[in-house]
């Protein structure tokens, strides 16, 4: 209780106001009870500011929670639209499952429009975000390690994100190639045209560079996703603008491409001979007289 030393109406009013503000704000003034008129007014102001700050923090927390729920509900809305589309087209169940899996891995249950977000940003900020998003990818590629930062930024700026589900064909042997791929996350299998497995590639690997060096070059091997793969694609025209001017890098990629072509051809020839031997053996067994 405040002990009044001044019995004027103005002072009594300020004391009453202080008690009301104290009760409304649910705060307290501790063991230091204000007695002077100025102290009472100051305490009233501080109590009100404290209450407003509490309300502001509460509102911000609610807005953040609503924003999270909004993106989640938007994702669910997209999934509902997807199911309606599948039902309307009468697509089989396995396609429905793959479509749902694609959206789940692409957006992680929180839908957003990346293009809309990026368009609102400055060019410099977009480049920084792209470089930060792909810095592991760029650092893991040995032929990019000694490149000037300006060229790295141009490369990253022109990368196109793609998501592949297990068993998706990323590159098909015999098809015309016009782009190179960088594997950011996941594992892929490299196969010869006859289906002989050459090797597996995982995070940080790159493939398809042959198509960037030789126009109208057909793919010498197939690349199939073994698990969910996050891939960045670099088109030939963008490659020519970003990398071809760097003679040392161009020679490095050309050397890697030549080595891979030779390796794929050797494995393919060995596999063909193996298949031919099996065919001959089967035919010989058919021609053998039955005892």
C-alpha cells in the first residue's frame, strides 16, 4: 500500500492511476514503493510499456506459428489437388504413390513458391543464396576447386534443380545429350546400353559432361537413381558461356570425358562378348543329342 504524504486531489488521482495500471498489467513494483509524484507517473509508463512489449511478443509468436501452419496447410491443399487430379485422370495407384513421394521430398510438407520468392530479391542476393545452397556441390567437384570465384558464381547461377525418385532414369544411353549433371545428394548407378553396371556415383559426383563437349553426341551410358536424388543440371549453352572460356578447365573436363568414354566402351564390349558366349553355350546345349 502506498503511504500518501500529499493529500491533494491530483496526487491522489496519480496514486489511484498507478494502482489501476499495476493491477491491469499484472506486474508489480517490488519492494521499492514510489512515493513521489514523478516516480508514480514514471512507474505507470514503464508498467504500460512492459505490458505492450508482452503483447507484441505474444502477437509475433502467434504470427510465426500461423505462418508455419499456413505453409503446412498449403502443402496439404496441394496434395489434395494432386489426389483430385489423379482420380480425375484415373491414374494407377503406383503413379499416385510416386507423385505423392515427389511432392513430399521436394517440399518437406511445407509448400512455397521458390520462383516468386527469388524474383523479389536483388541479383546479388540471389547469387549469394545460390552459391550458399550449392557450395558443397561446387567444393566437392575437383575440377572446380581452382576456379576464380567469378566463374564459380556464373556456374552456380545457371544450375537448374531437379529431383529424381528411386528407379527414375536421369540419363538414357543412346539419347542425344545437351546438359551436364551434378549430384548434390543421393546415389545413382551408371549402366552400359546393354544394362551392365559400370559403377555407382554419390554426393558431389558429376556426369554427362561428354554432351557439353561434343554437339549432338549420344549418351554412352545410362544413369538411374538408386535413391531419392537431388541433382543440378547445367545446359550446354550456359556451359559454353561460363566454362568454355577457361581453357584449363575445358581441357580437364575433356580429359575426364574421354576417359569415361573409353571405360564405358571397354565394359560394353566385354559385356557383349560375355552375352555372346552365353548365347553360343545355350545353342550348343540345344544341338547336343539327348542320351
